[in-house]
C-alpha cells in the first residue's frame, strides 16, 4: 500500500524513491510485524483469559502436559494480524505472488479459526471434522494450482519445478503440476499442525524455514543473483521477500509469549495458516523439492505419525495386537518420553532445522 501511495511522489521528493527497494520494504514489514505482536499480544492474551478460552490437553498425551490445561489458545490470531497487515502495508498489491500468498494464509487461518472455535468454545472434542478440514486444504491447493496454470505470471515456467543440485535444473510436470501444488500445500499445512505440540517448536521452525525461503525469493526475483547462483529467474517473486520477513518477524515476536513455559498457544488458527504459507512459498518459488530439506523436521514429524499408525494397524491385523515403533507420535513426544526435557527437544529440533536450512542454501553453490 505504501508503495502505491508514496512511490509515485518520488518526482516531488526524491526520498520516496526508497519505496522502490524490496529490501527496505521487507525490513519495514518485519519491524511492523514485531511491533504489532508486542502491542496486541498482551491485550489478546488478557482477552482470551477473560473469556476462558483455554487449551484442552489430551489425557493420552505426555503426563507433563497436563499442567498446561487452560493455557489460552487461538494465539494464531496474533500471528495472522502481524503477517497480513504488514504485508498489505509494505508489499506491491498488484503482484500476483503477493495476492496468492495472502490468500493461502487467510484461507487456512479461517479454517484453523473455525476448528479452534468448535473445539474450545463449542466444546466439540474433535473440532472441525477432519474430512472438512482436508477439503478446505485441497480446495486451496486446487485454486492456487489453477491460477498458476491458467494465469501464470511467468508463462515459460508455469508447470516446472526446480531440481536441487543441478544447475538451472528443472522438470516440466504439465498437468501433474496442479496435483503437486495440492499435495505440497495440504501436506505442509498438516505437517506444521502436527509439529505444534511443544512450546515454541512449530513457531521457531517456521521462522527458520521462512527466512530461508525469503533469501531464495530475493535471489530468484533478481536476474543477476539467479544467474550467478544458476537458479530459475522468476520476475516478481522478490515481493515474497516482504511477506517472508513479515512472517518471520511475527513468529519471532510470538515466541516471546509462546516459548517455554508458554503463556499462549497458537492453536490451529496459527499452525494451519503458517503451514499453508510455507507450502505456498515453496510452490510460488518452484522449490517444492527443496522444501523437503528446508522443512526436514516437519517431514520427520509427519512421517513418524504415518509410520506409527501404519505399523500399529499392520501388527494388529497380523498378530491380533497392535505394536508401536515410537513411544508416542509425533516424534517430538517420543523424545519427551525418552526423558528429554520439553525445552531440550525444542532447542535441539531448532538446531537441526537451522542445519537443514543452511544445507538447503548450500545446494545453490554446488550446482
């Protein structure tokens, strides 16, 4: 918004020329996100406490989590406001990538809010029925996929995905690209949701991953950088750098309240939205495969659940009694039950997340 309001005035005052630079607007978005979170955060927490909107802890989870019963939830509202407002304020709103990333974030934020509302306020144990949640995720992926296919910003690269470790490597999926978009957005949204089980875990990992994609967005949107790194040049994707820094700023600020011991949980309102935003970033930047490395922890969390359920069903069918590979899934609970303190699990997973992010960025220099 500021770009459209102030940049045209550069002929009257040269200082407004600064709004042309994506780096300036991205930093502005990050600072704005931080300020919004720090100003609104305490007020939203007090409101949730007053309304007695607290988390209901599953009795089947780790016993140490029972002490968290009643902790305010739906804190994803803070994250959503701190992401959407700065992005609208500092981004170019005539950019397709900006509009799509805002659509994904708001869409899944709304579904997550409905899920939390049904669980916490209407006291429905399972919240939004899983199949309805899945339908919402698939529909979002379908909408994004169809827009990218029929109304591409860069027609020559509309159905390709990048291949890591290969200079300018890519593969054209044609019609199969739309199912890939659905899979990536749905899978990432669910993966972040599954990871949101310990104080600060999903928030910190999302900040790490989105900063990595922010750097990729900045390089991908510049011909000189993309040419030097031998990666796809996608005009217009630099605007995603603004969103990425806004989301990173919102996550870092939310950690102020969400770090152990958490004063508020983000709930599905935040985790589903952040996951969808992360998946959409990977899609728009044509880095769907690289997401498997950058979001390696999210992948491991999802796989641990699938492996646990599959093995339990198989052994129950085969031997009449279900057996488990992990003490509990998702895998962060497995390490808790091994005796790791919750904060230890979170920090160590963050460290692995940082290493994976650095590994993903080094793939550009080995191409």
